[in-house]
C-alpha cells in the first residue's frame, strides 16, 4: 500500500533515500538542509542503519565514502558553505568511483550569504566545484513529490554508474510542505551496484575491458583491493603513465556522456507550438509554469522546458528548442550561471534572456510573464 | 624461522617509495608481524591512510586498503567502521596528516572512542612535500619553512590524544623494534580508539637539516631519548631533561566504545517495535 503524507521537501528527500535502500547517513548541520539529517537521525536507527553527525562536512563526506565502500548505500546532505567543504572528497569519490548521494539544498551566497533564503548560485559549483576533470550527474527536482522520486533515481544512477550523484534543490522546495504519495516497496525500481562475478584473485576494481562501469566489490567480501585517489590502473594501484591516465579519465566522462538517454530527464510543458520558451529548474520552474499558463491565457504561445537533470546539461534538447522558438527566457536565482549554458547550446539560433535575482526572494510568475511579452 | 613478510606483501608492488635510511620500512615490518600474530583473517581488515610518505603504506599490503585525502583517513575509517562494526579498521598517518590538517578528525575520533587503531608515524616533519615544519617539529629545529629555526611550539601527540578522550594511548619508536611489535598488538587488541605514536627517522628532509649526519644518528637519538614508561616515572626530575616516556602511557577499559553504544541503541529500538 502506498502512503500519503504531508512532508517537507527535505523530509521527502530522506524518505526517498530510505526507499532506495540507504542505510548510512553522515552529515554536519547547516541551514537549509538540516531536516534531512534530523529525519534520518530518527529513522535510521529504527531500521538498523547508521547515522553519524561528524565534526564537519569534510569528515561527513569522507565517512559516507567509507560507508559506501563497506557496502552501504550512503547519503550526506548540506548547503552552500558545507558543499564547498565537501568538494575535495567528492572528487575523491569521482575518481575512485564510489557511489554515494550528496544533497545540496541551495541557499544564497557567497560565503554565509543568505542562509535562510533560496538560491541557485551553486549550480556551477555542482559542476565544477572539485579539481580535475570528471563528469557530474546532478538532479534538480522542484516539487516535494519529485524530490522523493529523484532521490530514489539519484541512488539508482549512483549505484549503476559507480559515481557520486548530486541532488540540488533550493531552500523553498526544501522547506515547502506538500502532499506526497510514497509508493509501496517495489513499485519504483531500486538498483544496486554492479557486482563482480569472477573469483577474488582475478578481480580488478577498475577493469574497463568489459565496459565503462567496472563491477564493484565492497570491502570485506573477500575481494581485497586497493583504492587510491591517485590516478590508477585497472588493479587500483597508482600509475603515472600518460596514456593510461588520459584514457581512464575519458572513460569516466564517457560512462555518463554515453548514457545521456537514461540520465537526462526533463519536463516539457506546452512547447509543441511555442514561440517563446522558458528554461527553468527548481523553484523557478514552478513560477515559470504559472507564467506560461498566464501568457497562454493572454493568447501568447509560451512553453516551459524544465530540466530534472541539469548535469549533464540537456544540450541536444536546448539546441533543438532554440531552433524552434523566437526566444528563450531563463529565470534563475543567481546573477547568471545556467543562462550561459543555454546560450552555449542555442549557438545564436535565438536570443537568450536571463532574469536574475539574489535577494532571497523567488522570481515571481509576473516577472517571467513580463519578459515573455517583452519585444513582441 | 624467519618471518615471511612476503605473505602479506602484494606481488609486484615493491620496491616501496621510501628513501634509503627511512625508518618507515622497519615500522611496516613491525606492523605485519603484529597483525600476523593476531590471526585475523586478512579479508576482515581495512587499512586506511591519508596522504604523505607514511600514508603510502597500505598500497604494499594485501588487506582491504584505502588511500584517501590528506588528513581525512580517520573520517573515512569512521564510516567503514560504522558500516561494518565487526571488522578491524586500522589507520596509518603522518604527524602532519594526523595533527595538522587532520587535527579536527583526530580529536573527534578520540572523543568518540570508536574502535579504530591509529598509528601515527611521527618523523617531526612533512616528508612527502620536502621538509616543511609540522605541528610536532620541536622548537628551534630547522625546516624548509622555518629556515631560521622553528618558532612554533610542538604538540605532544599522546597528551593530545589523552586530553581528547582516547582510551588507549601509547608511544613507540622505530628503534625499539621488539617493544613496538607488542605495542601494535596491544593497540589492536584494545576495544575503543587506540592511538600509537611511533617515532620515526626521516633522514632525507629532517635529519639533514638538523645535524643528524646519518640515519643511524637518528636511531641512536631515539635510543637515548625514549625511556620505558615505568623507568621514566622513577627518574629524578633532573634526569628527565630531554627524555620522553614510551610504552603504554594511558589506558581505560571502561570507556564506552562508539559502535557498540550506537548499535545497542538500535537493538533497543528494534525490540520496542
Ligand atoms: C589538501 C592538501 N594539502 C596539502 C597537500 C600536500 N601534502 C602532501 S603530503 C603532506 C605532508 C605530509 O607530512 P606528514 O603527514 O607528516 O607525513 P610524512 O610524509 O612525513 O610521512 C602535504 C602537506 C595535500 N596532498 N593535500
Ligand atoms: S622523505 Fe623522509 S619520511 Fe619520506 S620516505 Fe624519505 S626519509 Fe622517509
């Protein structure tokens, strides 16, 4: 039987994690993400899971990687400054291909910024925050129900592709309460990591001969192996031979890039005959949907493209959209980050106009409607 | 019969990166002897490290091994231990790794009293980056970043560990090899967080700048400086000048271990529902 609940976005995220089989959380409190930890602090011990409040975000990220390597599905949740602290170890998980989910409930910045207000200005930090080259999967739900399903999806993608997955939503949806339906166990697909079939003596933790995602053994399962944040060969030991490093980092990119069809998810709303498109994610996507309806009621053919996966960026979709519409409007809670990605993909086929706001208030539907109408 | 180190060393992973004259190899061997004597299935051991010369050790040994980021080994290890409380988790760290960048994790692991064995390889210097001073470099010693003599005051690692709540605190040296085996064994057997500081010689970046003309000079300095704890206690104050105690310096068996406490809470909750 499914359960119907009235939950905050942050709580829905915790429920999504539990549904996906998460039994390990390590974190450090920071507004506006704290409720994810608080909810799991209550639930995890009840089901035999591990909950750790670590001494800081760096430690929390490290503990999550350790927990995952020892076989648990693991989660951490944070916001702005805490997300910055996690970056070095997040990069470690990228290179060592250890699954885990990192939630960033975005608030205003830079620095301590507007801790209780929404923001989307970490979206480039989600992509490029850590050092070195690596792919990123980052999901951007906008509704409480969607936070639940996307959290489940984040775990699935993370396990399937052996990579950390970032879930980035803003303070408003994190704190908003909405009715949500939690499906009965089994109704949503839940996947685990690809496991080795070979005898332990033959196991190579980074063997790419059979595909871009090598099977993953956990510690203590009889497959003794080495994990290092140094560039490594198929056996997990450091190499500094140039061709190997290059091809291995390309493989990391490829395992995400070549699976875009599965990873990139988005909602299209009334775009079939649209003249003006709004590209918006998270809370801006909600305002944009209302704006599109208002514009339509006034006879303007507007439509919405709302990405649920922001990284990898829906490049092909935005490219084709830009060829069909007269302009794309991009509302975002920053002074202009994602708008440049949209511009990059539109390649001048149509104008791209941003609406930016960083004062801790959301962008209203009326602001978006005005921009849709402008210049017509 | 001679001890067969080869049984634990991963084929093809030697030679190690350590310099000639570095005492890390001696400590590495002590670690293998100690683990061997414990008869623990090597599948059940995780050996975790951060970054530094000391932290390269896990690469050579055939356990579940994890070489992490600088200073963070204890935090990774805490995650592993909480996920699998019945397994043996050990950490090797340098003095910089454990007490500078990793200082926060160090004191909190002590406070939590989680059942992890930490070996801090203290060579009083940052070896891997070429000899910058560390939080344990003695005042007036020389380092690349203290070219006029160290003006900073050092940490005393055992005192720091004890103050932060570790339930087992010990000190050994690379020179006192037989005693070191026993200390590693005692640290491993202790249920709770164990800190074992191991005094080491880095002739390359420390010795050279600090008037130790050879690696042997550094070992002889250890011989002269470190006195077994019982003997140290009996020394008259004027004779303790320039000396330091070694052995088990502090032990508390009654302290609650973290995982045990947490999972007994889990048990209690499960009975209620
Ligand atoms: C975040 C970060 N900062 C700095 C470094 C550079 N670094 C590598 S090893 C090291 C110090 C190692 O000294 P210690 O921990 O005492 O170990 P030893 O090499 O002496 O065994 C430093 C500063 C790093 N790898 N990561
Ligand atoms: S630099 Fe020092 S600590 Fe590092 S391997 Fe060489 S002698 Fe040993």
